[in-house]
């Protein structure tokens, strides 16, 4: 018969194992183990977004600084985290590594908040932690962009922003210790600023409301702002990144300016399944508590009354919805509005613990579930479809792709990509006609799995052709540029990319007109590549954009799928 001591020991062991800190630690260890395994993942739409991280990491390793030495579509934090991850896990599958790299930031901040929450309720702390872990572990967007299951290699930084906003929301709603809140706000807002500026703006909306609602004291708000600006000042003194990054943000704003209302409507439509039930819940709570809210607003002192009035579950829900929709106005994919859950949970708890009618609890619970469950269920379902469906997949054939080739796909997708490679080469004029009418072969051409595979195959073959040319002529192309959305060649060939040239080069959104420094860097590039399998409008625009710097380069046909432009120095050395 078990003794009381044995029962106490077992209970203590269970408490330790279900501790959110322990679960976070075990999750981090599991991630590290997986990153050391030679895993492949199924190809997905726009998978080439991942290549941007390798381009950035390679530039960082060669001494370049984001924003200062090259233009980037988002902030530098993700690139530095990925570069550090590559150093630690050189053979990791890229998608898993880039998606999980932010855990270095979010896990400690979650631990900080949940440490305090767990002291009053283990159930609440787990209810906050487990959904977060699902989104932090599974590298998928919450909304499908393509009908076939595959890995979401695109919009990684949007997913990371949503996870940061989740952590920040937990801190603002559940932390009462102002010192811990100060740490969470500074770390969270700094990470948001250095990841994507629209995420920082959304975080600012949440922080401002928390201050107005009395959750953040005046001295905490002032101290947070001072420490935040001090950090930016230190970064500016260290490598000049702060002002350069702000200038890049302003350039992106100019390139992407447009009416905000249509984008708000579009974002609201994308998140309709969350916005409607959450909005109805907020209205239900306002109606139910209308008398109490009116009395609160009439009480004194006035400022405290306003703060108590605002610090209501309904207003928290509305503010989170607004901040989330604002962030989604600029996004193709993300884990949209996953941070609504931390403000829905208090509603359920309050109604459960109060003497509210059972019908009110049921109504609120159903609306909260309708808002919170779909993103979680959809993410889990997409992951299951992708990974279970990959059982019969074949691996990506490659010789020069390093970990970028750690992919698998359906045999018929691989067969189609191989056929299309030859078709692109033989029908170059057909795709030139698409350029003339300024269209792609299909509206979602870059999302097609076979295009992504063919693109990788073309890169693989181009590297072989470059190395053969170098061996034959006794030369080495030290600086390689690719007139394409991504430039993985320097990373794959252990070379350098030209400075002051955009990564993630979308000429319609992320490539400002090149200044004198950029044109000079392109002019000095040893080898400039132009993909032709197939010719596309974006690549043609990039060729035209940098044409003034390439005019003295000598054009050659590298192989069936790439034209090459050799610098005058290199052209003179090649027969």
C-alpha cells in the first residue's frame, strides 16, 4: 500500500513534469534533436522564400550588415537568428531551422510570464502555453494559399511576428509585476521592431491600450520607452543599423503606398472566421455588462474610472482584433490573429467562476471556441495532410544544393518538373511573349510545386556549369549575382554577393531604384546570372533595372536555363 510520502513524491513529480517551464525546456531540446537529423520536408508553394535567409546569412558571414550593406524586405533579427542557427546546426532542414529560430526569443519571454501565472493556476498557464507551442512548432500558415498540401516556406517572418504578438499579449494581460512587465515589453517590442515594422506597430497598439487600461504604469511605460531607444542607440553606434533600417522602412512605405481601407477590408475577409465570432463575443459582453460599465465610467477619480472602464474583456478583444487586422493588411500568409486566445481565455474563466447564468457561459464559450479553434485545427490538419501524404514522396535529386535540397515531393511532380525544364528551354520565345503582355503563365505560377522544383534543378545545373567553366578557363568568380527573386548561388558556392543589392528582390515591392553605390557594386560583380527557364516579367524588370551597370559585361549562354554576364576583367581572361 502506497504511503503518504510516496503519494506526495509522485504528485510533486507530476507537478514538475507539467510545469510550463519544463515543457518549454523539453520542447527546445526536442527541436535541437530534430535539427540534427537528416530530415526532408515536402515541397510547398513559394518555397523559395527560404533561400532569402541563406542569402542574408552568407552576407552576414562575409561581414555585410543588413540595411547598412544590403536592402532587405524585413528587419534584421530573423536573419541573425537564422545565421546563428546555421552555425549551430549546419545540416538542419532549412524550413524547420528558420521557423524555430525565433524560439530563442519567444520561449524565455513565455517562461517569464507563465512563471507568474503558474503560481496561481497551473491550468491557466498550460491553457496559454500549449496553443502557443502548436504554432511555434508547426511551420505552417493558418490559411491555405494553394490547394495541395505542402510546406509553407513563405511568410515565415509573418508567422514569427504573430508568435511575438502572442507572447506580448500574454504579458500585458496576465503579468502584474511591473518589473517583469518592463522586461517583456522591452524585449517584445524590440524583437517586433527588428523583425517587421507592421508587427511593431501592432504591438504598439496593444501596449498603448494596456497603458490606457491601467495594466502598464506610467513609470513602466516611460522606462520601457527609454530602454527601447537606448537599445536602438547602441545598435546605431555599433554598426549603424538603426538609421539604415529606418531608411529602408521609409523606402518600402513609398514603394507600397496605397489606400489602407481596401487592405483592411481584405485582411478582415481573410480572418473572417475569427473576427466575426470574436466580435460578437465582445458585443455580447458589452451588452451583458452595460450597467456595470456605465457605473464604472461615472465613478471617481476620473482617470482611474476611465482605466477601469477600458480594462474590460470586450475592449481587449476589440483592440487585439484591430491590431491583428492591421498587421494582416500587408501579408500574403501568416498565423493570423493567433494572439486572440490570451484575451478570450479570461472571458471563459470569469463567467465560469462567477454566478453568471449557465446560458451566458455557454454562449461565450461557443463564441470563444469559434474564434480560437479554427486556426489551431487548420494548422494541425494542414501539418497532418502534408506529413502523412509525404509517405510515398521521393527525395529531391541534387548535387550542389546543400541543405536547400532537403526536400521531397510526389513522383509525378518531379516528373513534370523535369519535363518542364526542357519545355522552358525549347520555348523561350513563348515565355518572352508573356513578358511582352506583362503576365505570368498562371496567376499562381510561383506557387506551383513543379516550378519550385524546376527552379532548384536549374540552380543545381547552373552551379555545375559555372564550376566547369571555371575549371576550363582557370578562373574563379568571387562575386555572384542572380537577377531573380532569390540569389542562393553565393551560399551554395561559398562565394560573395555584391553589396547594396536587395535580397528577396521583387521589383514591384522590395527593390528601390538602385543608387550609385548599388550600381557600382553590380558593375564590379564578376558573374551576373539571368534565369531563362522560364523567362519571367520580374526577372526582365530586374535586368532592365540594373542594365546601366551591366552594359560593359559580356553576355554568354551558360547553359540552357541561364544567361550569364561576365565582368570585363573576367571576360578578358576567358577565351
